[in-house]
């Protein structure tokens, strides 16, 4: 059972480019998955696996962003950042910083570091950060 505060932090907000599975923009997510599945050598990701999606495209096309499933997060943000896929159980620590754009830094249990900057919505990036924090073991 989620509290109202948790629901506010995890609910879909299109203005913030943030989507939860029960109110997913299937067109945008479909574009993201098509782009992701065509460009990487990873097991295919299906729409029904996605719990949360952050669209980080300027005009809302949806083909770049971050998704979270029950067990992992996948980040695909154009050529500026290498696409990566992390098991949530492998995340040791998270931090968020920035005033104009939000940068999320991830440290894994294997001492690998990942960093990416979300440019389309600071509040949406904060929602994504909150969800990641609540889902990591």
C-alpha cells in the first residue's frame, strides 16, 4: 500500500516527462523500445516489463530516456552517453545534483560508476531518482 506522498512522487506527470506503468504513454515508450532494441546487443525489453519511463527528448518523440523494470534500469540518452543496463540489486549508491539540469550518479557494488544528465525536466529527474532510491535493495 502506498502513501499519498509516495504516490505523488511515483505517479505519471506528462509535463515532467515521467510515466508510470498504469498511465504509460505507449507511443513514446514504443519508440524508446524500438530504438533501444535495434541498437544494443541485450535481451529485448518488452513494454509490459517497464514500470517507469522518463522521456528525455526535446520534442517528446520518446526515443531517448530511462526505463525502470522490477529488476533493472536501462539508460539510453543519445550518443552523449553510452547506453547501459544495470540490475537494481547491483546499485550501491545514488546521488543527484545540478540546478539547470539534473545529473544522476550511480555507484555499483563492483565499484563501477555511471553518470548521466537529464535535460528535459528537473522535477521529472527528481521523481526518477526517488523511484530508483526506493527500488534498490
